[in-house]
């Protein structure tokens, strides 16, 4: 069978019958050539001429510099026991848009994180975010359980968490760091730069899920922070804190402080305050808990200043230890104001002025001096000077220029009113009596070298006043409850009305005792202060001296100091206290 063929008649269609102009085809070819040239130029610009710009833009979107945290240095006590260290802790984070908020496992996650389910869902509620912290630094067992849940969009990041084995006992010395491992209080803040070390870095490319695809340059390793060894003795610190805490609770005081100083090296062996806090679990902290009162609170030192006046009078040749001073009828009037003793005495020797804490006897010696001589002595003893310790919040106290002193002010300053100091400053000033007339610098870091002091008084007269302090802490003195089994002690008690506004509160007191032991060759200075004791007793010889006694006995045993006497402390039913 023949195949039928069908021919096409081009002339039947005007469109097909027309001839295409040559210029049109050339135009199309030229257009294509220009387009290819543009693409080639753009490619050259992107790949060659503008490469740096586009490279930066790409890195902004996908490249990340990961910080490799340095391990923070440990804080150690003088014997190498750990006061603060860092442990690995996982932090939980999420990509909200990847998390199924209807997943029933979220309830388990919230329970493990100890947070309400509503709070967890709120944190995951923003789909625009590609990163959100859920909880920082969770414990290792919790982190393992969270990982086992396998919730899509929930991830973990390795960080370091600070731990404080001594807890509240050493909290005010060691302090703490925040979640970013930056020191906030105590030596953690004071030595933050040293402890922190130097973080490393790693430059990587990440995908949209935050996963590392590749490294783009060599890793810079972190440099861990060095350890910091303090002068603190953990055993002394714990014991002093416990005795202070017991005294505060027994006497229903508002607060209390204690400091123990090694008089050979100037090292601070213990520094404690109550109320305190647990640096491992900081919840609802208040300023009352955080304040390091030993360094930050200043008060009028009261009768603790009398030994400085007596030593100055001895050095100037105004008196001898046995010089009689007429104190009858137990008061003296200066500039229209009357200064009184708590008990009316007749004639007291200079030694008895310290033993009985006579205001009148002290004033009579002080008024034989010039205001400048008193001011210079106080300044040399460190009063009105900022303590040379790298500790946050250490106060300077107040010592007004001597040119402004009126006679009555000179008189009251002789027994500790009209100036102010911290317990730290008072304890350092008493190293003068422990170091035969030399003021020694105090340190919070361990040192093996004996302290180099600055002479304030002659050794002979300082030793004489040290014996007077022994009388004050003995039978018939104002601080007889400071006596310690096996060790001779000397010191001075103090009780003062608290300042309120421009005057003094009639029923609020600060009570303290500061002293040294053993008496012949002092090894330690201990200062104790109770703020507002309100359980019937408030004299420093009653509420602060027993803490001193117990702390001295335990500290000297820990230091291996041999007992120098073989007596038992006397039970004193009545304490003669210095005048207000």
C-alpha cells in the first residue's frame, strides 16, 4: 500500500512565509554574549576582586569563634587543702524552632531541671531564636539523664562550675564566682585576673543546627589559671567560725566577727563572720549575709585604744608603770563635759588604769600630750589608713586631723571615742604589742618569711604594756573570761553604745575583745566583735572574751605552741567593765 504523504505549504501562513531579518539574529546572539560577559565579570568580581567581602559575609553566617575556657586556678589553704576548685558541668541549651513543645518528654526535662514546665515552655516559645539557654551548670548525673531523654533540639555545652568544700565557714574569705566564672566576692574577686587564666579559641564552620563542620584555623589552647595559696588555716577557720556562731546565737546578737593573726609572719589564719552563706547554693542572699564585717564595718574602738595612750606616755617619760594617778571621785570635767568611770576609784597606778580600764586615768595622761602626738601615734598604728590588703570593700575608718580637735575631743579619743576603725585595723594595730613595738603588715597569702615591722614604740615600754594587758585579762581585770587553759593571755575588752544618726542608741551595743597569746612571746592576735547582743549580757568581757579564749586555745594547739602555764581558767561571776 502506498504511503500518503502530506506536504506543508509555507505560503499559506504569512508568519511562516516572512523572512527573519539578519539584524534580529545578530541582536540575539549579541545579547547572549553580553549576558555571558556580565556573568563572567560578576564571577570574576566575586571570586577575585570582591573575594574578601564575600568571604567575610560567609563567615558571619557560618563561621564561629568558639572560646575554649581555661580551668580556673584552685584556692588552697596554707596546708594545701582545697577551698575552691572547678569541676566540669554541662549547661543545657536549645534551638527553639527544632523543639516539639508537645513532646511529653519536656515534662521529665523540667522535673530534672527543677523548674516549672510553664517556665520551660516559655523559654522555648520564641521560634525566631536559634539559641537559648535553658539552665547553666547542671550536675553530671542530671546531665546524663537529660541526654538519655534524646529530645530533639535540646543540646549540652561543657563548662566549669566552682565548688567550695568549706561552705559557709570560709565564705567571706574565699567569696564566689558567677555563672560566667568571674569572681564576685572575696579572694575570687580580689585575685580574679590571676585565677582566671587565659581562654583559648577555635575557629570553625557551623551548619544551621550549630554542628561543627570543619576547623578553619589552628586551635589556640587555653592557659589554665595558677593555684592561689592563702594564709588561712582551714581548721582554725572552721573552729573560729563555729565558736563565733555559737556566741551570736547564745547572746541573740545581730552579727559577729573574728580574726586570727600570726604575729610572726603577719598571716591571717582565720577571718570569719556570722551570719554567713553557703557559696555552693546561693539563694536569696542579703547584704547582711554577704558583708565581710571584719573589713567593711567600722566602729568606735573604745577602750582598746587605752594601751596606745599608756605606751605613748611611757615613751615620752610622762609616767612609769607604777606612777600613781588620782582618779577620785571617778569623774573629770573638761570643757563643760564630764567623763566618768564605771566604778569610782581613788588612786590607781598606770598598770591599774589598764587593768581597771579607767577613763579618768587615761584622760589625765592624754591631756599631758599634744593633739599632734596622739594623732601621729594613731596614724602610725594604722588608724585612718586603708589596710594594705587586696580585698574588696576594706574601709579606711576615720581619724580627723588633729588641728580640729577640741580639748574634750582629745580626751574622748584617748579612750576610743571620736574615731572609727574596722576589726581588721584593730587586730593589726595590736601586733604592735605582740611584736615588741613594731607594726607588721598583714597578708591573706601564705608566706614563709618573718614579717618586717615598722617601729612605733620602744620595745621596753611595749613589753611593759603587754604585761598590763595580762592584768586586764586576769583576775580583777575587765576581760578575765579571756583566760585560756595552758596559755597566758593579755588583751582588752570594749563595749560601746552604737551610733544612731547624730547620737547613740541607749540599748544597742557593740562588744569586743582583742588580745594576744602567749603573753611572754606572743604567737597570735585574736580579735572578736559581737554586734547588738540582746540576751541580757552585752559587756565585751562577758560575750566576746569567751570566744577569744576558746579560739586562742585551739589555734595554739593547732600551731604546735607549747603551753606556758599550768592553770585552769577561773569561773568569773562578775566582770568589771570599762565605762561607756
